[in-house]
């Protein structure tokens, strides 16, 4: 996959990029609550249990019917749904602290470009900093999201020195000589030769960013 650099926003400072879904917003938790009602909950799990067990809708075996997939597809492209997503309160608290250590430079999300408006409103409503939002072009399928994101990070390696993201699949698509640091939110373990740090919560992300960027010259 090759992303045209001319289609990316100009980022003038070096710093950190942020994922949105399940890093700033409890996206899957919201989805899981809806999908349990619509497409069943044969294991009788609470929303928290299903989130913990499967982590994303694609992995829940009984939500793979045509109808469930179509519902998901519809909602991925809904601006209204993005505005309803619950916030991860710690993300806001620690992002403010992190921005005193290293500049935040962009949001990079596999959400499609068609929901950029709803995304902007959600970020504003929750008082997140105004930064360029890089969304997956509508022509790139959802399944290729991690590959697309890795490609963006590679292209922006002069500006984006680190990324906070919950999805370890991203690491599978970064080149082995990639130098940026991936702070893997809500992960306890990571098996990679890349510069990736598992962080069980936002406080850990903050401590690890502080450690990694302590000699950063503002
Ligand atoms: Mg995510």
C-alpha cells in the first residue's frame, strides 16, 4: 500500500500522534452494548466481560452474520454515532499532562474520512486539542486499516516520533527499522522487535512518554 504524501496535512513540529477509538473513546464498549441487544449474547456476558474477552467486534464469533456485518458497516460510517461515543476519562487527563512533555501533532485513525465531521465535534466536545485528523480514505477497506496506518506512520516518520494506540496489529505492518515508539494502550504484553511499549492504562502511557521523551528539546 502506498499513501501519497501530498494528501497528508503538513505537520511542522515533531511529536506524538494519537489514535482515537479505544484509546480516547470507549468505542468497542459502546458497540458491544448495541450488538448484544441486536445480535445476541449466547455466552451471557456483561458488556465489560465481552469487551475484555474479545476486544473488537470482528473477533466475537456470533456477530459475524451478514446482518451484523452490514450493521457494523453502516455504523462505522455514521457521523452521529461518533458523537455519541463515551470518553475514556483518563485519556483527557493524561493527554493534557503529556502535552507538557512533548507536542501532540495529529490524530491518526482508521475511521473513514466520511466521519471526520462527527469526529471533530466529538473531540471538541470533550476538549481535546485541535490537531490535524488523518482518517482512512474511503477507498481503502476497513480490513486494511492497520496496514494503512502503518504506512502513514512510515511516511510521517520525520514528524511523528511516537504514537499512542490500542491495536498491536499495527506492529505487523511497520518496517523492521521503524524508529518511532508505539505506546500500546491497554496492552500488558507485546512480542516485537520494534520500539513498542505495553501500557496497561493512561497513567502508564504518561510515565512511559515522560521516560522516552525526557531529553526532548521543546
Ligand atoms: Mg484504536
